[in-house]
């Protein structure tokens, strides 16, 4: 009993040390994870994070004892259930998550297991003897006999995602050496600087965040303009729209002031500005071929002499 008590004290001390040293914690599911996989994960995270396992009752008891000094970690208590462990880190959450979920191993189908995704049997020559044709027919898998062996003629979905694998489906998948399941660590929840959130939040890119932000600002500005309620996103649009109204009134009433003289001149003398555009364009295209310039000059001289009348 004394040895058990000492181990608990040591575990509580280690957990407290990690909670104080690291700002982020991954709560990870470890169902069907082998000890070899855990070793690989520990090795991959070496220098960037630490893995800590323990009984849920002991972890919950330890965290409750730390709440007075570390109140934010109380948010983890609802997620300490089932077969879970903890990974502590101060590194990039996205990078650590990739390391956690990347270590997976394929596993054969087992009767009663829930399919994580649709399981298909693809068209292929199985190499099996014709005597097993009835087995495929019972599962609705179309086959034919080719060169004395059973050939599956088209792809067939044998189990839909979320459904349990039946004994016949498991036998067929194992017979075809299809391992549709993968086992590895899964991220249950993420704690970071006092906030708890699901792992899919880490998959959001900076471009997506900017896009959502711009869309939200645009929506706020549109609503503000529609109801006439000024907000920071709408003030700029309001000022521009009001200035447009002011310009329209000034031009319509003939009241001209210094700031709009050029605009008024453009409205009253459009030909002057239209003729200036080709001149500017000609000045900007200094690299035009000399032959083209010579042809233009020749055409102009012909027109001046009246030859253009016979075109």
C-alpha cells in the first residue's frame, strides 16, 4: 500500500509539473492502439512534447486538487472519460496534431466493428476456385468464372459508413485480404491557454479565416447601410456615398468650388480629354516599330494632298 501511495504522489507531482510547464494539452483516444504505436508517437514527439497516461479517476482527482491554483484546467474534466491519454506541448498545435494522427496501422475487419467509412470490394480476379461462388452470391457480389477462377466483375459497397460489419462481410473481406480499418491515436479535444476546442479547428487555414472575416465585415457594412445605423465598417461607404450626393448637387445647381473644377471641366469639355488620350498613348509606346510610324506618316501626307478622296 505504501508503494502505491508513493506512485500516486509521484504521478500527481509529474502531472502538476506538466500542467505548469506546457501551455497546450491534447486529450487523445487510445482505443486499439498498441504499445509499439505509443512508442513510435513518443519517439516522434521527443523534444517537442510528452505523453502521459493514467487512470481517469486518478487524473480527475489530481486536476480537482490543482483547481485552486490552476482553475482553467477544470475545463478538461468532461473529456476525461473512456480510454484516453494526454500529450503536453508548447510547439505548433497543427504540427503536433499531424504527428499524433499520422501514426496508424491497418487492421482486418472484425464482426461487430463499426465501419468508419464506406467499405468497397473492387473488381478483381480473386484467384479462388469456382466452388466459392455461392459465398459471393450470398453477399450480392457479382462474379464470373474466368480461366477457372472467380472474378469480381464490378465494384460493390459491402458496408456503409457508420454500420456494423456483419460476420459474412468480415469473412469476405478477410478472404480477400482487405484491411479496411486503421487504428491509431485520435484527438478528442485540445486545450490551449485556457481554451478548449475540437481538433478540426486546427484544420482551418489563414486564408479561410481572412475570407470569413472579410465576409463578416461586408455583411455588417451592408446591414448598417440598409438600416442607416453607422458602424466602423460602414462609415467609409457612408462618407463616399454622401460625397457623391454632394457632387451631384453642386454640379446640378451650378455651384462650383475649387476641388471640383477639374471634374466640371471634364463634364463640360469631354472632347478635350478624349483627344488627350491618344497623345498620351503615343508617348507611352516609344518601342513601336519604325516602319509602322513611317507608314502612318505616309498615309497622313496622302490624305493631306487629297488622295484620300479616291479611297
